[in-house]
C-alpha cells in the first residue's frame, strides 16, 4: 500500500500503455467495453482527487476530448460504449461519494481512506458503486474487475488489499444483491 502523500503519487498509467507493456489498442478487442469503462472512470476520478473538481462538467469534457483524440482507441464503437459506461460510473460515484466513502471507511479497519493510494481508493470506489447500484452486475464480477485493474495500475500488494476489502463489503450485502440471478432481484440501492 502506498503510504506517500497523494500529491507526490504518480499518475496511473494511461490507458494507452499498461503495466504489462502492451499498447491499449492490443487490449481493446480482448476484453469487454465495461472493463475499459471502469478503467476510464478510475482515471478520471483519480484526476479529480489529485487536481480537485472545480468544474466537473468541464473536466469531464476535457478528459473525453483527450481520450478521443489520443489515437489509442481505434474501435470507436467499443470506445463509445465504454465512455457511456464510464460516465454512468463517474456520475454515480460523484453523486454518492460520501456514502461510498463511508462504506469503505467502515469496512477498512487498518487503513483510513485518506491513507489509501489515490489509485486504489478510486478502483475501490468504482467497485463499491457497482456493488450497490448496478444490480445487473454480479458482485464477484465487480470485485474481480477491480483486482485486475489494480494489477495494471497499482502496486503488487494492492490486489490482495482490494480483494479483502471488497469481499468484506460484498458479505454485508443482502443475498439478492450478491447474485442478481436470485429469486428476489432488486436494486442494491436499498442495501
């Protein structure tokens, strides 16, 4: 876990180049647009954490302009779907940030949310948003996606930390929220 001050923390590796050394365009066809959406949402939320959010709409517009004109997204159909999903996540996390952070803080005994690395904190926020507000996504999918994103953007120890924290949060969810195929499906927003 990165215990450094967030100001000195390096930015997450851009979507164009992952820690595994592959260009992003090599990855786009290999995974679902939601993975790309989660990564883009995490990157934007990271930027907001570091730079502040004076004008969220303007920051988001600039973020999308840079992403679209980077040349790293050759499949515009996948990018459009990923962007729509990322915007859902960004909007949801921003609207529910205090409750999401409260869930994270209540669950994390040893790590105050302010001490978590900015990358980890935002990966966790994305997953917690999905756990509570996306009943169509199985909880284990959200958790596994967070772990995989952490492998690409964070430290080697982050995956275990994120896995433990998110599984503890998942265990507190009602049964129908853990698996949307249960007979009592419903919004996790009540959880």
